[in-house]
């Protein structure tokens, strides 16, 4: 027989957003179920040093932080389920989600916290140097490269914003772009070109990240000219891949309204989607900040929005029954 789990609050995703929603939902007596998804704990489980999460004066480890968040959520009454959702039905309440093994999850409200993943170049040298000089988040890791030479790969808003941000820590920032013009907004380009700490290498693509030393770390990026095919090298200690993100919304296309970049659209200042009773939080709806602390904040918002929604529904049902 296929198992069925019912709850007042069903949460999909177990990163900072999903677990924060679970903590607030459990404290409100909603006995939330968290379906953890393909990467329990979210992106922070692949991050080593975390130095910008409030409350910790010393550097902490991403996996440890997520373990503590999960333990806190379970302590106050949330239930964790190791499953991956493959099908959703949001046409009526309770909402119905089906796991890859056939398990059915029913929720009076649904909180979507499936997150987003940074796009990578997909190179072996990149993979081997992740966390050892190669990163996809300047805001997260730029502080570790104070006074060092760094490079940003990309040509859109994210790449330009990260290059500008890195000038707070580095006097020598190189932006590497495979074309001869940027896709970023004009005002961002103007700020970039006016900054003496940034130089741009045009028509260059990464052919290899070079690691040396003990401990092993990034020392240079080998480049290929996209016009002439010539090879060159730029010596850097930090390389930031800034070519965009993939929000994990494939499951909800055709069910929840998405924006042009496939992020879930929410009402400004809330986590409410276009479907009453469905809420979205964290990186799946936030393409601007994408920080653990902001994800946790929107997770709190989603739980409060969901609690208020259920209170209104319950009040209406009681009023109708009394008529």
C-alpha cells in the first residue's frame, strides 16, 4: 500500500528557508512535514567556511549550521521526510504531492523552498578547486580574498555586481567575458568602467583553472581568445563564476506563476504566490540577495503568511457551520 502523510503545513525543501519555515510553523502548532528533496540542507551543505551568518563570531561550517537548523526544527515538532517530489497537484486543497517512490503528501498549505543552484562552467579543473579559490558567490566568499588578486567570469548583471563588490576587498579585480560587450544594465557598466580597480578582458573564455601549492589552491586561470584562439594566463588567487543561477522550479511550471527567469513570483512584501495557500521562500523566489540569512528570513515570512491564511480559512469554516 502507498503511504500517505497529511499535515496542515507541507514544506518542500530543507535549506535555511525551508527549515526556518518549519521552526515557525511547528511553534504555531501546525506540525509541519518537511520533504527534504534531492539535497537535504540545501546549498550550505556544500559550503565550508561560513563567516556572515549572524550569531557566530567565529567561522562556522555550512553542513554543521544546517544540521543544527534541522535539529531545532525537529525539536519543536517538525517532521523530516527523505524523499524527492516528482508530481504536484495544486488544483485544490489539500494540495497533493507525490514522491518518487509513490508516497503521497497532503498539505492544507504548501511552502515551496526548493532553492536555486549557481550555474558552473562544468570543467574538471573548476570542480577540483571549488572552495579552494573557485567560488560562485562573491558576497559569501569575497572577504577571504582581502588584498588578493581575483577574477570574475561573466558579463551580465551578476558578474558586474560581483566585480564591483570585490573591489571592497581587492585592489586588482579582472572581469573575464567571452564577448566584446557586456549584457549588464548600462548604469552598472558605467560604474564598472569608472572603477580603477577593475580591468576587463574581452573575448576570453576559461580553458582551465590552475591549482598549485600545499594546501592545493587556485593560482591562475588559463584563457582562450574566442576570436583568435590564442591562449593566455591571468594569475589570481580567487576566481568567481558569475554566469547566473537555476531556480529549482521545473516541478511547478504550469502550476505556479513564474517570472521570465523561472523564479516563482510572489506578491511584493510577502511570500504569497498566485495560488491561495501556496507560499514561496528563499532562493526559489529571490534572485537578488541569495544569502542564507535572507532565505531564513523569507522562510519565517512564509510560515507567518501560511499561519494567517489557515486562521482565516478556519474562521470562515466555523462561521459557515454556525449559519
